[in-house]
C-alpha cells in the first residue's frame, strides 16, 4: 500500500544528499575518488566523506572496521526541526526508526529501512555545509 505524502508528514525531500558504500581499503578508495575530482571533507581512520562539485553531492566510504552504519543512502534536510518532526511522525505510524542523534560534524540524523529492506538516513545538513576536519 502506498502512503500519501501528507500521511508521512514530510513537506518534501530536499535532496538525495549522499550514498555510503563499503570499501576494503579506505585510503585506496579515497585516492581513486579524489582523482575523479571529489573533495575530501572528513577523514577518519575507518571512513571518510567526499563531496562532488557545487552541488556537494556526497559519498561516504566505510572501511571494514566501521560499525556505526552500513551501506545506505541519505535524504538531506536543512531544517533540524523538520528531522525531529519526521522522526516523531514515522514512530507514531508504527514505522521502526532508529534513535535521532547528533554527529560531531554538526549534522543530526536517524536511520530506517524502506519497505524493501534498504537502509536510508534522514539527515539534517546545515545550510552552510558540513564543516571539514581537513
């Protein structure tokens, strides 16, 4: 059964903001994607985050030891209150959602599975962008 947009209490999805993929070697994958022109935004021992072009489409590379999340895609929203409202609305409808949590880069999010079992993230992304640790 297809739910209407109003039943989910979501004004609109602003953008498909990033995709997270599992990689065997973070440094090797990071070098590959940077050679394609992506900009390194966040670099850590077991994962990194890159952005492409002016649209800042994101790619997260998750190493074998990274356990905080698995492969997924994310919808980005620029209003933190909207993420909270969406989270509450989905929970009230009986949809299983993860905890809403703040990240060290200034974003906030929660995870859930779609009807086909794919993981997705609902992410508050500041309109000023994700701060870099570079």
